[in-house]
C-alpha cells in the first residue's frame, strides 16, 4: 500500500480499473459523485478507486459519464484494465485481496494491451434505403421483388421469402465489407475484434487495438480505407478509448 488510504473517508470503494503499480494519477482527478481518485497498490499492481457511501449505483447518466471519463483520462497515457460500471467493494481488505487473487491474470492482460488503446470503427450506410440498394445490386433479388409485387398484392409467403433472401444477401455483403476493412487495417493494428452489428444500416463494426506510437499510421490507413467505399457509406470512429473489448476482468 502506498499511503493513499488516509485520503479515503469511507469503508466502501467504487472501482474503476487495474493498472501498473507505478501509475501516477492526474492531480485532482475525480470520479463518481466527484470523489477524489486514489490508488491502492499491492506488489506490481494498483487498484484505482474512489470512496463512496453507496452500496450500489444505478446506471444514471451522471454516474456513467463520470465512470467513463475517468477511464478515458487514465488510458490517455497509461495501460489500464477498465472495470465494468458499478463495482463496489465493502472494505480495503476486499479490494487488496482482489489484486492478490487475480494478480497473474491482471498482469497477463496488461501485457496484452501494453502501450495500446482501442479505437472503434463502424461502416454505415447513409442517406439510402438499404433494402432498395441491396435488392438493386443483385439480379436474383430484383427478380424476386418484381414477381412478389407484380400483382400488387403479394402473399405473406412471398414477402417472407423475399425478406429472408434479402437478409442472406445483406449478411454476405457485410462479410465482404468486413474483409475489406480487416485487410486494410490488420497491418496497423495489434489486434482487431469483430463486433455484432446493431442495426440494418451498419455494415461493419470492429474494435481495433492500436499502439499509441502507431496512431498516425492508423489514421492514414483509415483515410485510404475511406476511399474504397462510395459516398453512400460513412466511416464512424470512436476513440482512442480504454481497451474495453480486449480485456476480461471477472470479479
């Protein structure tokens, strides 16, 4: 322990992240409920916490905002393992016990993301009707659509068959765009995770683990990638972020 416990007024602690033991917290950085951040160190690791009187926190915007602001600030210049929102320990021994019990796992995961940040990338359709664009791009779907609406009163079976064929083609097109993205970014990323798409307008959703020293090269790769897609597509970036999708802390 490094003497910071004197700054803590509560027996209960809200936890943000695990970091290397030598991490230096930004002066005056506060977290949930404007509580000052402190670190508890055991061996080579530190647990980043702030005091709290709450037994649990609801995911209200003000709490979520504080949580992710702390993680983003810490990850700018430090390697951290971000914890999920809402983890609270009842006492100091419990928090230090967690560091002790999971020390090897935490150290391995810190090594895996060392010197890196996460950047999210989504390729989205913009300003178009996705169904129309996909159908018009495939002759078999055009024929199905024309047959389906020839009479002006398609049956439920015809509509279902057309919808299923559209979904298959949509997913095939997504796979092709995903492969284009992976090929363009693989050389400038330490790792890439393919994430689920959340809606019809999203073609690709990936999380990229990028070394801080390679961020300029990553930006150049994104510029080149943007030229591959037509004006109907938008490349949406998030980050740099803590490596949310590249660590797994289970407490």
